[in-house]
C-alpha cells in the first residue's frame, strides 16, 4: 500500500482545523468518469472550494492513495452527521463510463472499467484495514465501515448511492458486506504502508522481511494457540501448504510490534502475544501458522459448501487456494472460484500479482507457485 501525502492546505475545510474522534470510515465513489486522483486534488485545493473536502482519493490508474487531510481532521464528505465521526475516502471511477442521469450510466469498455474498479477496491481494502488498526475499529461492527449510500439510509449522510451504484451498474459482484469482510481479513496481514511526499513515486512493499532474531538458546514462552474451528470431514491445510505460505510470509521468532502497534510473532500470529515472547524454532512458528490457517481453510471449505466451487478439490488444490485466501482475502477467493472450472481458476490465479497497479515480483512468484501446486 502506498500513501502519497497531498494535503489540500488551500481548501477552506483544512483551514477550519476542526478535529474529530474517529468512530468509523465511509467509502465513496466520485460519481464522474475520472480515474485520476490528481485532477480532483488540483481542482479542490483552492480557497473557492467551500463545499467538499475528503480525507483521501484512491487513484483508478495506479491504486495509490492520496491523503488530502489529516485522518482526524473533520472533513466535508458526507453531507450529514458522519462528518463528525467518519473518515471519508473517495474511489476514482473509470473513464469509459458516461452518466446519463443520477446514478445511471453507460459503459463502453466493461473489461477496462472492471480493471479500475478492482484496483480501487483492493486499495480501499488495504487502506481501511490500516485505518481500522490505527483507530482500533472493528470493520464488522455496526456502522463502523459504511458506504455513502448506507450513511444516507442511516440518516447521517446526503442522498447519494455511491459506491454501490457503480458496483451494481457494472454487475461487478462487489458488495459492502464483502468489503467489510475483506477489510477484516486484511487486518491480519498488514504491512507498513509506503509514505511518499506529494508527487513522489515509491515501490509498494512486497513482503514482510524474513528476520530471525531469536537465539536458539533463548527460553521460549508459551504462546496462546488458536482454537480449532474446522468441522469433522472438512479439509485441512497440509504441511506442504503451510511451507508454501511460510516461504512468502516471513518469520520472526521474537515478539515485535507491527506498524499498527500489535504484538506479533512467527508468521503473523497475534493471539495472546506479549512483549518478550519467543518461539524456540521456525517449526514452532509453522505449527502456530498451521493452526491460524484453519480460518482461511475454512473459507475454502465454505466455498465448497455454498456450491461456489463446482469441481472436486484435491489436497494440493485446497492448499493452493488456502494460500491464495491468506494473501488476498475471502472476497477475492470467492471471485476467483465462482462458476469456474479448475483450469480457469488456475489461469486466473496469475492475475492477482499487483500492488498499487504494478506487478510485484514477489506476488508474481507466489501466484505461479500456487498455480503449479493447484495443478499438480
């Protein structure tokens, strides 16, 4: 995730300088065919823009987040009471749509439009996960993560239908319920966001560093183990699947604070971890990872139960999809497998290799290895 700091210091909202206690996040869509965040910033960063100002724009071409107000600044984004409680984030929209009245539009290139929508959706998931961790918010709690449309239905925002209107109009399959679940999933895999000054370009982070700081002679601490949630007869990730995931996640044997201030150990384990905790070996870390993966294997099993996966799963297929889900979230898993045969799923896996609109070599290698395992 890359956050470009581009604070709109000339906008009257910024100059007002009012602060809020952040209680939630509101997702918007700009409502016009403009994928460039910089265009909005140029137009809004002036003293004459006295009606609107948001905390951030997500660029449709690159997936970068342009932060335009301090996160705890009171913005003018909701047209209602949510201005006093919620951070507002606008997703830019494809240039190949044309509004015909209200929230209705036509589209001249559905595939190109979906590329922009997926890019902004994925970036919004990462950003909201980061902000939820920063402000100790549960994205699944009532009223915490909402769209502008949902804000209007709650009586705390003006009568707009975004971003639901865009997702529904394109028949994209994206929903706010799935978005909230994806944000929750992403909170477990947060990386340090890349921050850039206005106009600077940086590479997005590719993977957590594989740092091994504990000495083999250190006394290991007892770490809380996750509860097993799998039902009898359901598939579980194998040692081969655990090894693949561990290869790309990176391991720390000594407890450390992640960028959101949460004590973490091993391959991203957080439950019950405290300062000074240590694991005796990477094998011990992998055991914790394997048990943590029960949740993500559960998502794969759920896709089978719901009929989203229409082919029989081998153990290797299950392991590959669990690795994919752990990295990309349950929402993307469902989009990947729904109404597709096994070969198509294997081929589509390779498309999930970008961050900030760019192909990341680490993700590309992971997708290729997942595909190879899936087909073996």
